[in-house]
C-alpha cells in the first residue's frame, strides 16, 4: 500500500518538474509549394537547432516557456528569421511556414509608418498563447498573431490607426 501511495505521489508530481514546450511545423518553398527538406533551423541566441526532414517537418522540444526567434538558413539564399514565436509549457506550437521570405527579414522599426510615433504601438506575438500571455493580451499589452507565420508577418500593431506592420 505504501508503495502504491509513493507511486501515485510521484506520478502526480511529474508535470511540475521542468515544464517545457515544443515548436513544430512544416516549411514549404513558396515559389513552387514543395516541401523544404534539409533546412537548418536555429533558435536565435542559442545552439539549439534542428533540420527539416524530407516532408519539410521540424520539431524543437524541451523549450522553456517564453518567446523565441527562429532563424532559417537557406543554402545559397541567405537567412531569414521568424520572430516572437510563443512557447507554452506542455503545449505544442505549430507553425506553417512559407519560405523564402525575400526582403522581409530583419527587425522592423517600431515607429508607426503613418505618423512615426510609438506611443500606441504594441508587439504582435505569434504561436499558442499561455495564461500569462492571454492576460497580457487582454490588458492590451500585446496582440496575438496566430500560428501561421511566413516571416513577412507584421511585428507591430498600432492602436491609433488600427493597422499592423
Ligand atoms: Zn499608426
């Protein structure tokens, strides 16, 4: 009986240890809609990376909850980055990516292109929102962008003019 109780205790406690999340998805070549196989994907600022398989599928597991930038390295085509991908503990964030991105890579300036101000500009966060992020979104601190990301997606939302860029 004691053994059983100990076992149950351990099982109940398992999810609280090292809660991590996963990013997965598929990458296609936008020019001909074929799967991009053998494409290196690296989490910016880390040594964590993965290579897409023959179906263009990739999976990055054991990620601490938070937001990440993913760099895609094309042989002969340079590099592109998908920014602000959200990771939630015990969840899978699925991204369906169309590449290459062309000249959409790089950080976009926060300034609203209409009047140049930043006072009502909030970041757009992509991927599955966790509780914390949902609350932030409810308070208007961030805007949720969904799970389909091309890398050309807007990074900022201007509340004054109700537009994304
Ligand atoms: Zn604006």
